[in-house]
C-alpha cells in the first residue's frame, strides 16, 4: 500500500543518510570490539572506539539538522522555537563540526600514547586470523558506505554529510593499512624477521 510517510533511511534526505551512517557505525564498532578481543588487538579495539565516537557525533549532527529543519517550518512549533532561540540553530553546525574534529584528534593522541607504550614494552602478540578477517570486512563495508554517502550528497549538498563521508573514507584507508600490516605479519612468521610480528599491531596503531 502506498504511503507518503518518509522513509527512516531515506537516501534523498540529510537525516535519512545520517541515520543510515549511525546504524552502520554501530554495527562496525560492535564488530571491531568483538574481533579486537578475539585477536587481542589494541589496534582493532581502537577502531571500534573511534567508530563509537563517530556515532555520537553523527547523532549530534542529526539532531542539529532536525532542529534547523524544524526552525524553518511555519507552524506553532516553529514560532516557539524562534521565541526561545532568537539566533536560530545555524550556528550549531560549525560548533558540532569543531567538537567532532577535536574528539577525533583526542582519541588519536590517546591511541598514540598507548601504542608507544606497547612498542617500548616488547610489542603485542595477536591472532592474525581474526585480525585479517576484520580488516577485510571493514574495507568492504566502509568503502561501500563512503561511496554511497558521497553519491547521495551530490544531491543534498550537506556539510554534515560531507564530513561523515570523509570519516568513512578515512576509516576505509585505516582498514587497508590494517590488512597490509596483518598480511605482513603472516609473511614473516617462521623467518628471520619473525621478531617483527609483535610490533606490527602497536606500530600501525601509532
């Protein structure tokens, strides 16, 4: 039966794309934590934490986008919003973008400190099978989402969605680095370079 109700994950709207990004981020973050624990990889666990931060900031972006949309409506709700927030909500967009960038930088610096500590402590032994499986899964998922969101934003033209697409591109690039590093760990096993193995996880994290 036909309906005029908008789709929850409507790719033609800013809010629909952001909702889709949030759902995908939650799934991949949960997978990162599970695979990270299985592989004993601080690198993969950090990937999950990074994803959770991205979920929170994307949700804030969605909230701001919703407030901006409500403020442009000509009804009683819009009138009350304008009376309470006389400056409007447009100024919240750059604030959310700035906070998002700051949190990402903070998470990266924290990971760097942990990575340096692990390198100075002899590295970390990881299970390469689960690590490689997660890296491959991540590249496919994150790459597909980056392409989809960039394509959707050609019509929408949202700064929020543009930032979210960049985050997915960065995530896919990081996963590609993981995959190459973990495959390298497999290649050095049983060779004179085997001592490098424990240092791969913290080195790539750094």
